[in-house]
C-alpha cells in the first residue's frame, strides 16, 4: 500500500515573484530591477546596464558628503536645484 501524494500540485504554494511598485513612474517591476533612494526612501526602477529595462527612474549618484548611493529622479532634480542655489549637491552618474 503505497499511496504517495505524488499528484499534488503546488497550486497556491508556488512562490510568485513579488512585484514592487515604482514610486516614480508607478509601474511594477521585480525587486532586482529596483533600488531605494538614499534621500527619500522611495523604491524606483534602476537599470545600471541600461539594457534590460531601457529606462531608469533614478540613477546612481555621487555627492560630496557620502559618496555613491542611489537617488530617484525627483530627488536628483532637487539636488540640481539645490546645487544652483549653493546648497548640498549630488550628481547623477549616467
Ligand atoms: Zn519607474
Ligand atoms: Zn528620492
């Protein structure tokens, strides 16, 4: 008597990749396509190779205070405005 539950399928237990909504454009993406902004904490698309997604909603940035980090597009715009008025700056590495 071997009645193994061989035909059981993981119908609901299948691990679906969790998608994360981008705070900048609103589209969802897989977590490995996303980064979080060091400034505001928003999760956004980043495509460092500029190949897989064909777009980024932020960039790696380099600043005077803490070196490299990621910043979303809205924060990069704020940095540029801040720099124009003599404030702290970060520049996008594109
Ligand atoms: Zn996006
Ligand atoms: Zn941000």
